[in-house]
């Protein structure tokens, strides 16, 4: 049981801290009004920049700037420069944002796991108490056992819970 011997997360967050964090996230979002969302197909099919072809893009930009008469009218060198500049700027914030997101997600997962593990222990103890006929526990057992009603049954039409001794 993770909660008993390996409680890696023992923290609370004040409502004010939560409000402040959400406000800070809103501020960050407001500074990035141009962000878009891509669907899976778009992500898959877009030509992507990486370390190797970033140098190519920089070189192509320089060639385009030095030889504007080579460019067809649909190639906007100013827009190319803006896109490359934005790519560079976003590169500076992606790693810290990714690390923060990963830490928040992992901490949430660990805290949830600890809460669920402790809850399973309570359920086990409640089940044993109900089976032993401890007075006043059957209502608690019935409330908790709803979570496991259809598990372990090969016939899904049988939704009976295990019999619990009456108080």
C-alpha cells in the first residue's frame, strides 16, 4: 500500500495559491494569443523543422533576403523571418513548460495513486468488518462496494453484491 510506507506526496494547496496559479496561466495564455491547435492528421503531415533543417531554413532565409528577385510572389520573406523568429522564441519556453507539465501530471498521478491505495485499504477493512458482523458497518460497505459491483462477474447480468451479514 503506497500510502502507508511510501507517501511521496504530502501537500496541500491553498485556494489563494490555486487562484494565483490559474491567474498566472491565464496571463501566459494571454501573452500567446496566436497559439493554435492541430489535429492528428495535421501533426502527421506537416513538414517539421528539426536541428538539421533549421540550418537549412536559416540559409534559405538568407538567400531569399539577398536575392529577392528569385522569389515567386507567394513566398513572403518577411513572413518567413517572422515564423523562424517565433519558432526560436517558442523553443525557449517549450522545455520549461514541458518539465512543469510533466511534474504537475506526475505529482497528480502519485497523489491520486496514494489516495486510491488508501481508499482500497479502507474498503478491504470495511469488507472484513461487514463479513465479521461489526455493527453499523453494512451501510458503509454497501456504499463502497458499488465501485466493484460488476467486476469479476463473467455474467454481466448478475449484478448482485456479495452477501453482507445484517447488523
